[in-house]
């Protein structure tokens, strides 16, 4: 059915219109569904009540730390302590004066909108069924085949292997801006990892340690279109990242919520700050720190009035690396609470199922 005809489709009368085929397999995504003019959320996207975002659980008086990075190069111990304390107590923080030019941030946000504005047939060229490489993937939701209810999100995922492959395979609508964001963030990432490693008794990050911490990178461009019933669905479900660190650029719309550590139901909104970058600890660093640094559940709300984009860089070990508590962490007799795990096996476990909070970390426990 053509989009012009589909404007009269409602969840209760859509038996002749296959939304999954339209969104997932034809490449229209939830952006296409959003533009059909539906008055009610399709039932495939209605989340169970316990997975929806209840604003009564949002802790308004708490804010994740905002850290000025401008003095870190002066070996300011107070700035280093703020970073490490945030990694231990919150798992999330925002950084300002981080060294990534504002123009780079604005350019990559504009590139994200430019890619998602492409016709469905262009985006579909990068889907699971059509992409010439597993390192470039356009899709919608998270794992449609495994989810009981779909998430209200489209994405483009780019696994960085080399400049040559990026030039060859990444979509021309965004590849230059994404690559510039990756390159410009490298110094920030290294400074954060150096600072966090010191508290773990890692005196120096040599070449091998650097590869373990940041040997691979995956960049996502996420698009959350306007939703007819945002209170009934989610943009992204409860999860923690499988990365070492995640470096996240969000636009000014807002919608990212982080679970308050040691709270069963308290959530904190991460307010957009112009020019800031959100940093969060991933599962890999939680495992390597033996639980000292903690990855934290987070999720994204749907929005009823505005489109939203975000661009995370997932900084990861290499697929063939084995992760476990660092020897420097447990050399003084600290008991390891995680086993040694092949990182590619850990990632595969994460992607075999729908989002389930911190279920993947449990897979790595002894």
C-alpha cells in the first residue's frame, strides 16, 4: 500500500497493511510510520506497562555530574577525581570543554537528519538483507525478531575498521561528518581512559592496553520520530551498553533517562546541554574494573511533538579480545567476581535477545 493510502490506517483496521513489512523489510522504519498520519500507536509498538516510562519514577532533584575537562591536562587531581567518582557513583556524566569542536558536533547532527531524510529505497540498501558488509547496517527497533513489542527508533550502525572501508561503504550522506566526529573525539576518549585507569592501579596505558580498552569503535546514528502515543511505547528499552565507554551526542530535544544507582525504580533525566557530550561506563569496563566502575541501565522516551536524534560512539575492546578483571585490580588479593570472556561472545549474547536491563552482565559473572 502506498503511503498516501495508508493515512487512513489505524491499529484496529490495519489487517490489510503489514506494518512490520513496511517498517522493517521495506526500509521505511518508524519514520515512515510516523509520516503516515496515524492517530493511534500501532499495537506492535505498545509496550507492557512495566516497560513504559512512568514519569512518577523520575527523580527530579538529582542530576548526573557535569565535568569541565579544560583543566585535566594540567594534571588537576580534583578533575580526575570528579571523573572517577562519577564512574563509580553514577555510571554517567556529561563533559564540557572537552576539545571536540562545536562545528563537528553540529555537522554530525545535521548529517544524521540528512541520512534519515533519504528515500526508503536508499536507506534499504544498507539493511541486513542488502548491505554488502556487516559493518554497515540500517535498521529499526533493536531486535525485531526477538522483541514482544517494537521500539520507536530507526538507526544506522557503522563499525569502524579502516578509513578505506569507511570511504568505500559508509553512506555518502553522512560518512565525512561521522568520521570527523570519531577522529575529533579520540583525544577525549584517551584522556578519560587514562584517568579512569589510574584509579584501577594501571600506571600506564601501553599499546596493548589501549587496544584492549579502545581497539574497536561502533558509531550509531539514532532517529526517534514523533510518536502518536509516546506514553505507550519507548524509543529504547532498558539496557546497559556492552562498550568500554560510550561517547554520546544528543540534540536539544531530550529524552534520555538513567537509572539511579542502588534504586529499584528511580530514574534521572539527562538534560541536553548545548555543546556537552554525555559519557557512560559500559559493561566491558565494569567487568575489567571488577565492578568498581559501573555500567548503568538507561532508556529513551518517545516524543509526541518533536523528532529527536542522537549519535553515540561505542568504544570497545576488539572482537577477539578476552575481557575480565584486570590483573592490576586483583593483584592485591581482591576476589574476581567476573570470569574471562571472549568479547565477541559477550556481544553476541547481548544481540540474541531483546533489551533486558543488565541481563548481559550477569552472563559474565563467576
